[in-house]
């Protein structure tokens, strides 16, 4: 019993949005003209691609609030270099990535390269850097030679405004290529995001209950577009790099229509030892997926299937502020008749042992074990401000504490392997994300993955617990772990880790 009543909630008084949103999604959709360039029903356009050469990629990114085309209409969103999403950065292991970030926003921002195994210090992947309005910062990321291939991404990480800035349009994809990739006819980057826009195209801020739940935007976008048409050729094999850049939304993907099929060959970090069926993988916020898609002539849809991620206070909010619970079309698929048969790429590539497997830590000696507890509980009862979130309504804590920039929560020895058991006390799932060092999933509520599984965002189910192993290697320094429901992170569900 989880009716979609967010629209009702938005038009209700008391949430502060009633005067600007009338009818929500329906209204925005009615105002868009199908078929016109960039409008729903027009062809999918991917973000601009910037590719490294000679071991380097130098990029200038300007973050600014501007009028961008979103869902086929001018919207006042944030964006990198005038686009939503920002440019796709294509790298190889061993590359040096240099990014000049120019902050033209009215707010402090910074940059995080999510999932990259690079130093968190200095002008590396340092989330403690603050770039004021009008200021700029040069970041430098040196990828190790054995950096795992995969789909990664970048987004701001200034505590307190991460969800707001991401939701407003600041994100882009990073692809680390294999040395010897499987041959495909075409590769695409598909960034999924959501946003809520008012009638005049401004990004709407969520209410406090929506923040507590984790905001879900009314519009679900693929590369910044609403239900674009993905045109392909029958008989082709494509590789789709999918990023869940939504602030809070969980989903899985499904391909409807005759004949076309997709399997997952990579998740977050590196490649999977054996491909997995598309339906088996849930993308929590921050997760990525690398797909091989075999297309056959006909039409169909790429669907986002909702995932039950729990409710605040066991549904006491009456479902007024709840996650999406109906299927949404991300794109329409138009697969034309292919060229003559026989031109297709070698189709057995995907089953060849892939490069990019990380060493299995299941039989490794564990140097240290820790337990962490993510908790969402009624706030304001404990006295003082222990773990008390803004608004005083619910506390979002890890080990009973909200984020403190100056406190070091976990001190680890560089070069060791640790086992972390992460519990979740409360009624909602929390996707746990660790920067810099990937996590191998050992156990999820008593279930053990058959194949080694490496992720950088691991969902911790409501009331459940997950055990991961982490090799703290290559880079020392201080960084963070947090819930990747970014509203929860901003409300304090984050801790710091120092490796030295
Ligand atoms: Cu995708 Cu700490 O973030
Ligand atoms: Cu990250
Ligand atoms: Cu959370």
C-alpha cells in the first residue's frame, strides 16, 4: 500500500510548494511539444565526450546556474559547461586527469570523482576543499596503472549542499577503458537523473519530510532528456554505460519489446567474472552498470522499475512522502532493420575471461574487523544535539553521530585488509558509499555472493546488515564514507576515515 501521492503532497499546504507547483509532472509534460528538438520523443543526444591522449586529459569545467535545456524546455538549472549532464570523461588506467573547476555559482562547491581509486589528499579527490563563489581550483588525479576499468562519475561534494547541487544538474560520467575491450558496434553513456521543475523552469527544493525520505524528482531523465528515442540497428551489439545520478532514487532496468536483450558485464568497479541478467541488478543512488545489449529489430522501451527502499517511520507519513512506485519509461527504443548479416562483431567476446577483475579477498587474512551502524531514529529525545539533524525531526547517524568535519571516525593502517560489518537500524535502506577504496561484498543478510562482487556503493537493507572487505592500499589520507541518499549525507549520515 504505497500510493504515489507526491503530487498530492506537493499541492498540499504546509510543504511550502503549493503556490509554485500545480499538477506536477502533468503540467510540465503538457507544456512540452513532442517531436521538437530536445523535446520528449526526439532522438537521444549523449553528453559531449572528452578523451585522454598521451596519458593525459585536461578539462575545464565551469559550474554555473544557467538556462539549460532539460526535458525539452529551458530550465534554470545548474550545469557543468552549460550541459546537463556535464561532459563524459574517457580515461585509461595510468592517465593523469586534470580538472580546472571554475565556480560561477552563488554557493560553495567542490568536486568528487566518485569511484576512482586516486589519492584523497591535497588537490586530489579531496572532499574537504571548499571553492567559494567566483573562485576556481585545479584538481589533479593520477590513476594507477592497474586502475580497474569501469563506469565512474563526478559530482559536487560540499557537505550540506550535495543533494541540492546534484539535483540541480551537476554531474557527469567518467569511463575508464579496458586495454582490450569487448568489440561492440556502438557504445553509449546513459546517465539517469531526476529533477523537479516548477512551471517557469526553476528547480524546486524539497520539503523537510522529503529530505528525510530522500527526494525523488518528478521528472526522470536520460542524459538530461525526457523519454528520448534511442535509435539502433537490429543485429548490433551495443555497450551501455549506465550511471544512477539520482539523489535518492533506486531502480532496476528492464528492456521491453521483442528480441532485444541486455546483460550486465560490470557493476561499479572493474568487470564481473560472469555476466548477470539485467533484472537481477538494482541501482542504488551512485551505482553504475555496464551492459552489453543485443538488439533486434522492432520497438520497445527502456524502463526504470521502482524498488521498495522502505518508508520513514514505517509509513507513518501516510505515503505522502514516499518513493516512486510505478514503472517509468526512460527511453523509447527504435531498432531498425540491420545491415546484411555477417558484419556483426564477434559475439563471443563477452564470455572470454574479462580483464579488470580485482583480487578476491574472501580467503585473505583480515587484519581488523569493525562494526558500523547506520541509524534513522526519532530525534530530539536524547538531549543536547547528539546526532540531531536540522529540523529536529529524525536523526540520521552512523554510530550514533552526525558528520563532523574535524573528527576522525575510523583510523586504518595503510596496507591492511579490513572487514566492515555495516548494520542498518531503521525502516529505510541506506546505500553505503566509501571513497577511494572499493569494497568487496562478503555477506548480505546471511547471503554470500557466488562470484566476487566489488562495489563502491553497497545497499544496506532496512533492519539488515552487510559485510564487506576493503584493502586499504596505494593511497593514504583522510576521506569519507556516507549514505548515498544524498539528502541523508547532507543531514549528517557521513563519517571520516584516515588511512596512514
Ligand atoms: Cu558519489 Cu561521496 O559520493
Ligand atoms: Cu564517491
Ligand atoms: Cu540513507
